[in-house]
C-alpha cells in the first residue's frame, strides 16, 4: 500500500481537524501518518508498506464526523 485517500462528508461542514493512521508492522501497531484537516479529499502518503491491519483514528474534530477511505496500491490501483 502506498497511500490512503480520506474523504469527509462536508455537506454538514468541515469537522475533522486531525487524523492519525496506524498500521500493524512486525506484529506491532505503529503510527505511519498524521493528517490535519481532511476537507473534501486528502491524500495521505503512508508507504510503500504491507500490512494486514490498518487503523484510522480521528483524534480531533468539531463534532461528529463521517469519513470514507480509499487505499492506493503500488501503481495507482484504488481499493474503496
């Protein structure tokens, strides 16, 4: 995996202020990226890396949030 696209449902306003992305690497959950405001769409570079577990945590927001995610694999292949 090379990256992760985050999309916020901004119809109700931009609310996400910070996101932490973690991946299981060598049996341990490790932070691989930190993102500020997401807005309509934000690309987070996290790799290249191979993992079986990925965690996206909204660590700061201005209220309830809804996010969509899309993995970007090597070569630009998207997995929604």
